[in-house]
C-alpha cells in the first residue's frame, strides 16, 4: 500500500506512537471495518461472534486509548499533537470504528472530570463501552442551538430527568443516532432537567449504567456509510440513578455542551483527515497501476492535476486540525468556532478527496470490489454526524 509521508517534524516519541497507531489501523481496523461494512444486516455487526469485539479487546491493549492517562507526563500541547496523530491513523484505518472506539471513552472521561472516586471506579474500567446520547427524535440540531437555554427550545424535550429525593428519574428517548447505542454498557447522557415547578433547564450531564431497569434499546441502524459504527436509539422508562451520578448540573449547560462539542468536533476533524489521506493514497497507488493510452494513468496531466489538488486539500485540512487541537488544549473555554471549522473543513475535504479518488478509479470505483467507494460513503455520513455542517457553521458564525 502506498504511504504518502505528511510529517516533517515528529519527535522520536511521537513517531513511535504514530507507528503503533498505524499498525493497529492497518492490521485491525481496516480489514475488520471492510468485513463489517459488507455485512447486509447491522445486527450481524454486533452479534456475539462478530470481529467487532476483537477490535475493542485489542484497542484496550494498545496503550493509546486514553491519552490523559497513558501520556500523563506530556504537556497539554504535546498531548494534543499525539491525539492528532492517533486520531488521524484511526480514521485512515476505518472511520466508523475510530468513532466507535472514541465514543466508548466518554463515560470514563466524564467520570474522571467529576473527581468522584466512586464514579471513577464505576465507569472507568476497561470493560466499559460508552455512548453519548444527546440528540432526540424531535430535537436534533436544536440540542446544539439551544444548549444552555432548553426552556426556549420548541416543544418539550424528549428525554427529561427529574429529582426525586436522593435520586434522579430519567424518562424519555434519545434518537437512533446514538453511537454505540445498542451495545454500550454506560452512557454519558446529556438531557434536560425538570425542577419541582415543572420548569425545564439544561442540558445536564449524567452517568447512566445501561443495565439499569427501565433501559431499552432500539434496533441497530442500517446506514449507507460507517456501517461498522453501531448506532441506535435508547429509551428510558423511569430509570432511577443516584443524584451523585449528575456530573455537570444544568447551570453548567452552556459550558458543558460547548466543551463536549468542541472536543468531539476537533476529534472528527483529525479522524477525517485520515479518511482523506486514505483516499489520496489509494488513488496514487491505483494511478500507478492502471494503464490507459499505453501508459499508467499517473502519467496523464489531468490525473496528476487531480492528485495534486487532493494532496493540497488534505494537507490544508490537516494543518487546521492540528492547530485546532493544540490551540484548544491550552484554551479555556475551548474555541468552539475553531473546532467547528476543523470538523467542517476535514469532513468536506474527505468527501471531496474520496469523490476525486473514485473518479480516478473510473468504473472500478463504482464497484464494491475496490475500497474507495466505502471511503466516499463514510465521508458522506461525516457531514451530518456530530452536528450537520450547515447548522454547525451557523452556530460558529454566531460566536465570531
């Protein structure tokens, strides 16, 4: 496989982490991601005999799954650079699996943020698979637009927590787009809170064990792209949790929503730089092999011009992604407009570069015998998930 060298100034330690992540992406994520993508039934992706579970098991042993722990000696900016390297390699391997593995850490991160030893022990174990339920059937982008002022959101929230003595009781539904929704063992749940007078505020962030009575899952979602990423709705029917499982109260709603969205968008940016790079490398390799007009098509000027455009776009997206992660590692609160710019730029770059790569493959690119069409489908999904790009752009413009 052709590998285009993008890095010019990695330390020995950074290069070692990058190489470890690349081997995992090449040997585990890419082949398993392709195998899961070809399964016609999304239930098979999460079946007990699915290779998905081996991915989770091997990821836990990798040593890079939680940079705050494994790289604790690093300065924040250095940690951000390592995060950028790892996320890009994961996206290069398989975007859907990269997102699934990243989201699986959300409850662990939220528990650590709480500083509560009980929560850290309960939700910080290796066996925990997390999810991040935020969007709702009636409130997708509304959850972003009205963060911190959910009382102004049109219609009643679909999922609400109310205080009952020393507990919170959660009632309602999160949408079918919850990543890891039908397989997660714990949730970093963002939902509205209702006070004793019936007033709505939030969002608040709760840690919720998903084996509790009253939790029910929908069927895994059947999608055109990122088919290795399990997604599905979660229903809460009078689910009771201790009040101590509230980590970020409603009054921190604007900060918590912005912080999580900024981190998620920055991670998406780095991940889909990896997708763009994968498409570019596949196109270069194919152009060297495919002969038309008596010569390999990489000798044709039109192909060379297209490859250079792909290279230029990918380099630019990477520069913005890397800058975003490093800048926000030392900024409080995180610059959400910058994080959104990274996500939108990288995902649209991944889609454009994958589309140009498919054009280089010609008719072969339209068949499932070649992996480039999967990159196009995966990239297309990225422009909607974690906030559709148009709404994110409007939201970012309001922060300028």
